[in-house]
C-alpha cells in the first residue's frame, strides 16, 4: 500500500468513526415509512433500537457505516487530489 492509500484509509476510518447516531437514525428512517397505530407514530429507528438494541448497533456498523464508506472514500480522494493540485 502506498502513502497515498494509507492517508486515504486513515481519513476514511476517521470520518466513519465520526458518523453519529442521529445521522444513522435519519438514514434508517428514510428506508421505511413510520408505523402509525391510532394516534401514535413510531419511526423505524426507534422501533429497532427499542426492540433489538444489538441488531440496531450491528446495523449501524455493518450496514450504515459500510454503505457510507464508498462515498466518503471518493470525497477524501477528491480532497487529497485537490490539495496536491494546489501545491
């Protein structure tokens, strides 16, 4: 692996670690409609977190973070390339 690849990997991991639970909840809530029962509305993120916190945490790391990896890596590569072009 090159220094460039190491730099990209390090920055991607940093940004993946910085993803928040609020961002994850928004992403999860966009996947399905809220569930309404009578006058109550429940969001998918709240349902999953309440019913199965282990699955919620696994979904955060295995699904959400990994789904974001490619776009974050592309963004990081573009930023590094732009910085190198400015030099």
